[in-house]
């Protein structure tokens, strides 16, 4: 983000996965970095399991509109692979997709997961993250989102120390152990980068 260009981010998932929490961490980190930012939230079905996304605009210049137009999204973070495919039309030419490979089967006709992951692999700039495996290794069922955030942080101008501070502040009320576990998961994600083309 070397200019005043707007940097568009979508955080996508289904209800109950924590997409809004992740978006709020982005907002906090951007604010701490003295960047201008706005966010809008779109909720699908009101019950748990409906489609949810948060659209975030970040810039060195003033941001005047929170909603992102088609072709304006530079970074897509998805907690669910089918939700990642839903927002592909919003992506800019050189966008990055960071998505969990773990499906959330919230419909009777959920497509074959292998077809979904195959389609995602065909899109340049896609990073598939086995969040379930990371959660298992960390003995923390909620670690996946922080791993995704760590990966995503590589594609922002926000310093690692600021991310740590924001995570600490967000989870401080849950105790030091929760804070440490979340930072550990974030740091694991930070080491995951896109494969060379």
C-alpha cells in the first residue's frame, strides 16, 4: 500500500464462524497503523449457518464508502471454501484468496468438496489452508481463524507487533492462556506464504 489506492478486503464465512470478529481485528490493526478504514457487514439467513461477509476498505487517504464494487477486492479471506468461490467475481486482477479447506455443510445439496477445492486451485493467488489440521496440532478448536489472519497479515502493510497488540486486547478478557494460544496460531499463519508460480 505505497499510494493512496483503496485496498479492499472481504472476510467471508457462515454464521457462527467468527467472520465479523476477524474483520474487527482488521479494523483495529488498520486504525493502530494510522490508516483510514471503513467496514460494512452483510448477513445472510439470520440463523447460525447463513452466509456472512464483512467488507473492509483501507487506505492512506480518507475512505468515503464501505461497500466494495465488483473487481475492487484485493484480499479475500474465507473460513469456508464454498464461501470463497461466492466472492470470486469481486476480486481485482492480482487479488489474493486465503481460504480454509474445511467445509461447513450447511445445505442439503452442498457441492463435492473436491470440486470446490479444485476450482479454487485454478485461481491464481489462492492459498488453501488446512485450518482443521492446524487446530488439531495446536489443541485449540478455534485456532483456524487466527491462522488465516496470520496468513492474511503478509498481504497488508500492518506490522506484526500491531497485530499481536490487537489480538491481545481483543482476547484479554478471556485470560492470558487464550491470548497466548491466539498469538501462537497467528504466528503459524504468518509463516504460510503463497507457493511460487
